[in-house]
C-alpha cells in the first residue's frame, strides 16, 4: 500500500558540490531523509517505469536509507531498481552501472571522504542518466522543492533483502540486487593492459593499496589480488566498515599516514596507493616519492597513450581552477585543449559528454576519464600501474623526467577547518572587496599582476558559474587561491591553494614548504586569515 505522509520542510537541504551531506543525527530526524528523497523525485520528469540505481559506500546509516529509497522509488513510480549487493556501490561503479544499464539516474549514499559512524557524516547524491552528478539546474530545483515540500510517498512493505543477488518485487517495482564489483572490474580490464601489469607483478614488482576500511576493499581485492596476481595482503584495510575503523577515509598524508610511513621506509614497496570512503579519490606514492594530485594528473595525461583504452590520444584535458597548472603544459605539448573549470565533477561531465575532454582532474585527489562521469580512484591507480609496466622506471624516475621536460609546479593546499560560517564569509567578503586595488601592489609573494573572483562560462551550453574562488596572480606566474569548500558538514572550511612554477632549467629539488614560504606569507598578509579565524596554522596541509 502506498502512503502519502504529511511533512514540513527543513531549511538546510540545499545540495552542495556533491549532494547533501550532514551529520548522521541530522539525517535521523523524522522525515529528514524522506523529505530530501521526495524533493529529488519531485524535481525530475519522465521516470515512470524507468530504472533507478541505488547504493553507497557502506557507512553507518547506508542500509537504513537504502530501504527508505527503495520504498519511496516504488511509491513514486519507478519500474526497476538496481542495488549493489549489501548496499555497496563505489561512486565510480555506480556511475558505470547507471550508464551500462540505461538507468534514468541513481541515488548514491555517501559523504565521500568524510568520516562515518553514529556521530559522524552521511550523504545523498543524485546522479543523472549520463552517470554524473546532477547539474546545478537540477540541484537548484531540488533545493527549491525542499523548502516547500508538504508530503512524501512511501510504500508500506517489508524491507528488501539486499544481501542476496537476484530479483524481487516491491509493490509494482522490480528490485534487482547485483554484484557491485564484477562489471566495474571488467570495465577496468578493457581499458588497461592487465597482462603487462600482471607480468610486472610476477617479476617482483611490489605494491600496497590502502582501502581505508572503505568501499574500495572488495574492488581492490578482485582487481589487484585476483586479476593481477598481487599477493594476498596487498590490499590493506580491505573490509568496508560502517565507521571506517574509526579512521578518516581521506587519502591524504595526514589520514593515510600508515601507508606514507610504509612507503618512506627502507624496505618500501615499489608503489603505494589509497582511495577514499566512496572510491572516487586517490593517493599515489612511489618508493620514497609522494606524488601530488596535480602532478599525478599531468603525468597520467602525458603518458595515457601507453594504456590500450587511450592509445588513440586525448581529445582534451580538464582541471579544476584550484588545481595546479602542471597539466596545462602537457596539453600544450600534446596540442590538445585545456579547460579550467570550477570545482565539482559535474562541470567535467559536460565536457566529457561533448567529446571535448578525455582526462580530468582535481587537486583534491580526484582524477578520471570519459569511461564514467565521476572521478575514479582505482582507475587512476591502474593507469599508473600500466605506465610503470610500460616504462619500466620507478615513480621517482618518472617524476624526475616529467619535471625535466615540463618544469615543476610547487604546490600545496592549506585547509582551515570548522570555521564559524560568519567568520569565513567575512574573510571572503573582505578579500572580494579589495580585488580592484591589489594589482600592482607588492607583498611577500612579489608583485600582484591580477586579482579576480573566478567565473566560468561552460563551452557546451554557455551557462555561467560565478564566485568560484578568489585568485591572486603574481608577475612571476605564482598564485594564491582562496575558496570556501562545499564538502564539510559543520562550519566552513577555508581552502588556500598556493602554487609556484619553476621552469625545467630551474631548481627542481626544493622542499615544497621552502619553495612556497613567501607565498604562504603573502596569503596571510592579503587575507588576514589569523585575524578573521583566530587560527595561526592550517588544520591540514596537503
């Protein structure tokens, strides 16, 4: 039986760059999850009888909300739901399943790299039929609907068995529980030279992959250990846990310190990598050689032709504005377009759909290609392994060769977390207020050439996105970028991106902190970060 349940709006359900993310206790409020899901469905047209993909990263509340989604999808008229077994679907695997099945769209239950557990974070993101995150016109419609919603539809039925592969009926909707790993692993095998990677491993090449007790564990075991022949135990923390083992599943040098320490040890493996809560981010570390996400994007783009799936070359490269300019130099040498977009994978999706770009990346450890419409952590690791198998060099040697060819973009991101929102907004307002007066002035970073608030005109549909981050550009090509992040659940996070370019004939072996010290001082001088926030040091440096 279908019930129409009366409800009242919540005023905090505007989706961010990757859906709605809040503390678990917020989602556990009566009607909260139901309101948002109904707001999504009310914002869509033409899904009657169509297929909806449902799954998540296994975090706390994942299984409960899946049951709500399924009963509401049935009540609202979907004809079929595809669910990852056990409620598990990595974000890139969900994107692939949407595309491969011809689904109308999907609901991905994740808060990505945010921590999980009863006192931590949960999230819901709607992906459209191309497999990518909903564009702004859809998320704006969802937000508007959430402010006026007065009822939702839900089926009164027993919970669905989501642990057994096969089909069942839920009202008038068919629910099919599918293997969450097989189709994705097959896709990876079609893109990369598994035989070459397998031979490299059989020849003694060693690797370590940290799944961070998150969603990629089953994918990594199937691909790295079973299909590529890496020894059992290559995958660390391979069982997805609702609280991610009390760890923060963000693949950076703070939260993946165990892997970093292992890769810096005298007996380190040849290659180390990690992925995050929902499987869309990556960390790359060679033996004694950390690779920044911006450099990783550039190296992958420069060498992608070595993998069978990219042997024909690239149509273009896209990066988010805060990502370093390292990929720009690769694009120039390859003679392909370079697109600089706002942060958020949905902007890449338009370029990928239009055939204008092949490889995309963000400084926040997300890289991917036109194989799906999300960033993809395991994909990035496999492309690195393919390149290493072909070039027969270490990660450190490949990085040295790359910098000797293109020069080096010294780069870091400083995150100031959990700032009171009014203080963060005041800092950004003050910055924007002085943009016109900054050009021509001098500070610790040098002479300011230009200052602006980044705006983007999408070349595929001419839509404009404004206020995407304040940029301070210096005469020598260095820059400092200030942006408030949309991925947190409490307060605001100020992200400061600091970049200095040194040409191939310059000093390519500086310590990053030393190379960037003048620009770090300039960021403080221009924005008065400590004065606005009371924080003398960033929470995290990556």
